[in-house]
C-alpha cells in the first residue's frame, strides 16, 4: 500500500491505495466521490469522464500512481466551485431542455462538454458542430440531441 496525494475538487487529499488501482475506484470506493460512473473500465463508454488539470480524462484508465501532487482532479461534485456558484453554467443549461433520462452518463457528458468548450475558447473560437461530433461519451438512452442543444447554451454562458 502506498500514499497518493493530489488535489480533488479544490482540496489536497492523501489516500492509501495500491499503485495499480485505477483512479476511478479510488474516487468512488475509497473517497466516496460517486459522480464519475463506471461504464466499461476501458475508456470507451466514458461515463467516468472527469477533469485533470481542466481537461477531460477517464479515471477508469489511469492507475492512481500516475497522479501527482500537482494534479487537480475535478468531478461533477467540484464543478460548480470552479465558477464559485451552486451550479456551473453547463449544469444550468442541462435543466431547461431536461437533458437527463436515466442520468447515469450525464455527469460525464457535462464534464466532457465543459472541457470541449474550454478547448475551443483556448483556440480563440466558439464551439462548433465538429467539436460536438468529437465527444464520444455514450448515452444508452439516446439523449444526444438534447446534450448538443444544452452544450451550445452552456457554452454561451461560460
Ligand atoms: S441518460 Fe441514460 S445513459 Fe445517458
């Protein structure tokens, strides 16, 4: 067992875990952070999508030993605090069109959308359909049309 230190949702934390345990299980089972969902464990369904240093990643695919003390991990639980509000604008945007159906994939969908908008902004442009096509998070309820509508709305308010 080894100690692993990193920033999680704005707080520096240290957790004891074997080096090869995937971060998703450290978050969910050891730290009780259950926003990132288990979909496939292979980075395919992407239900666990979270942020590392502001970019989307899949914690199911990363051993905890690869996370360094300087790394900032953000899950849906910590997303509102990144803008100092009760809800992030992308979460607000999800409410009106009533995006979620079963909701299982939605934390990951929202975090993927936020990361995509940030990437477009960093490139000096607005989010476009080609960006939305690149989001590969699977929704077995098929809410893709509402996800895209909400992502465009959320992008305007970010
Ligand atoms: S809302 Fe059910 S899997 Fe996406």
